[in-house]
C-alpha cells in the first residue's frame, strides 16, 4: 500500500479549516465523517432489522491470502446463500430489485437467478484516501451545474462524500479511489444468443498526475487520470492503443482521446471515445460511457437524486474471480453463470439521469444505483428514446483487501431486447491479477508515445 499518495492532504486540511467560508459543506457536517458516517460518507449504523450490519472498518488486509498470481482467497468461501431469488419468487422481493433485474427474470425465467448471501460491509481504503474525502467535503464545489469540479485537484478522491444532489453522487463514483496507478490484463466477451463467443484481451493502465515520477507539482491540474488501453488479442486487433486524458473540469477542457491504429501505424485524435461512441471491440454492445459502469462527462443529462433504499446488489464476488475458472464456465447463453455470483442486501443511492432537451445520446434515461460504502455503481438500467428498457448493467464488486481497494470483478451489460450481452473485466485465465501502485511517468501518456506502446 502506497502511504505517500497524498503528501499535501494534511496541509490543505489545515488551510481549509481556516477558510471555512469557502467550504462545500459546513464544519459540523464534515465532522460526521468518521463518526455517524463512515469516512467516505455512508451510514455507519446497520438497518433496523439487522440484515445490514454496522460498518466496522471493512476487510483488513489480512482477510485472506493472495496466491502467486495475486488472486485473493475468498474470505466467505464457507457461506451458503440465505435464499435464491428465481423468476417464480421475484415478485416477492421486487421492492429490493431493480426494474432491470426483474426484466432479466422475465427474459430468462429458467436460468437467471439471484443467490442472496449474508451482508458484509467490506469496503476499506487507505487512511490517506479517507483524509482526502474530508478535504473534498470542505473544499470541492460544482462547476456549471456539476459538469465539472472546482478546488478538487489537491484532494483527488471522493468529490462529495456528503452529497446534496444526483450529480454529486455521480462524481463520487467517477472520483473514487481505485488503487492509485493500476495495471491489469482483462478479457471481454460479447456472446451470441446461443452462447458462442470470442475473447478480446486488453492491457489497461490507469495513472494519476500526483503519482507521476516526472511531473512537477502544479502541472496537469485539470487532469483527473490518464487511461491507456492496448488490445493484445485477437491478432487482427493486437497493437491498437487508446489513450485518454480524463479531465476534472469538463467544461473548461473536454476529455482528450487518441487512438493508435497498428495496421496504419498512425495516431489520430478520437473524439468518438465519449458519450455514446462505440466501445472498443465491443461488437456494438456498449457505449464509451458504459465503461466502468459510467464514465466521462455528465453534461448531457439532468441528474435527479431519488434518495436511498435497500437493494440486492452484486457484492464480494470472489467466487466469480477464482483463477480456477475458465472463461467458458462464466460465459453462458443470455447471461453469465449466475451460480458463480453473489448478491447481498446493501443501502444504495438511487439517481435517475434524463437526457437534456436538445442533447443526443442513445440512452434517453439511466436509472442508477450506487453502493453507499464504496460509491461504486452496482446496477444501471438503460432506456431508449421510446422509454423502453434496453440494457441492464450489473457491476460484480469485490474488495481487493490486500491493497484496501474496492473494485469490480466483472462488468456485465445485458441487452434484454436482443438477448445478447457484454462481459468485461474477467482475468481468471490471465497470468496475474491487478498490479497496484506501479511507477508511471507522464511521458508514457502522450500521443507521441502511443506508437511504441502499440508495437506488436
């Protein structure tokens, strides 16, 4: 765990205490973080009937062992489901299910199921990230109705841990802690209706300006993160590379993206890598902003904060991440193998995104559910311009406890009309799990550097 990732947090906190007139929330509100609220803004207390326990700090780094490839032992391997929701029983639990989940039961009544396990509030991040959240609470404000952030670059994580609006909840997902500089090799599949599929493999990197070895302080102040994605399989796509500079104030400077095409050996600007532009090698099954459940600029939608509710969401998905599994054991017709999944009852923030008048996007509405402990999106229902439910997203989450990082095991995006889906983020058959905290240099995240990255 990198303990020096926020060298300015303590100093900035003191300065903010002296300048509370500019604070995003009051001192009294911010004082709830770490007391009645977790350091990230969730309710510490459990629910009234005890089915959601109190948060007691999340999983410790010693919760289990990591194997030679970095895959984690399942700390709940001996647990059995409390019950399994099926198409026959879904109506009984509909108040704790999304419209998308109910649609999946109707689309696949014989095979889709939701095994519900005991709830464990496993989210934990490094102490420096907790401190950053408090800095954000006191300092960060929205720009242009939430299209960008002001006074955020120093804190870097959890823009609004005590949110007042839907857009602030969304920004918490976008700015959440992901383990610092992270590299991973993952697989993506877009099965046909009958279940046949081919694998596309990516090497992804996320890197942050504050953790660059060659970037001077004060530089790249409007960059949230750098993202680089290289296709490594199949051979016909290998060597193609995507580079994204994700900005903080999207009004001041929109997302910057470039693509290196290995066949043409050319680097080109890629403005289509945003909004509803097609996802990389996804066979039309996802948009650019479907990546990470939702990513990119929020400016095309109005964001309504509905409130909190209790729902059955994918959680602690260690079984699904097992290196003993093959991809064909996970990928099945219609949906992933639900016998490998785990759902738990958790409190979520409910937000509805509605496309603004005059704006364009293939999704006219998105109904979103964010886990209160980690701020990760857990479920998203996507509606088309006719108001018809179209795609259903499930983020199968796990706590990478050895590094105190909440993340995804797998992202699934189901087309309930066409009967196809996309599964992204699998690493079961890969040589290693995630590499957290690698050393990154800004010179490797420039358009000029893409040609070398893409060499086959």
